[in-house]
C-alpha cells in the first residue's frame, strides 16, 4: 500500500469534503481517504499496482476541484516557528529583524 497527501483547491464547505472523499473512494485500489477542509489536503491510501497519484488527481479535477502538482524541490523550505514571550509590537519587530 502507498499513502499520499494531495492538495485540493476550491473546496468551500463540508459538502465539498464529502464529494471529494466519495469521488476518490470510488477509484479502484483506493482503500482509505480522509479530506481535511482546514488544510485543503486529502490523505489517500491506495494500492499502487491498481491506481496511482495521477489518477487520483485526475478524479479530483473531474469532480470540479483543483489538484495542483507539488512544486519541484528548490532547496528552500518554509517553516512555522512559534515564538513565546512577545508582549508588544516592538517585540515582534525585534524578532523579525533578528
């Protein structure tokens, strides 16, 4: 089994989530689907001998949503860092400048 996380564009409500889940689940070889509305991502478990990530992306597009390819690795990474102890705008400016 393979597991893939696929970004989804255009979802606006819980009904969209259900529609995407049902659409992906109908593909042969898909064993599990979980769509997260907050992150706009689908986590799909599938048998790579039966279906692939490309077929899953095509199905998402067929039902009316976007499924962009992941950008190529550029060497740059994005990170979210939680910073505690800041109490004012001057604190924020000091951290940003550092």
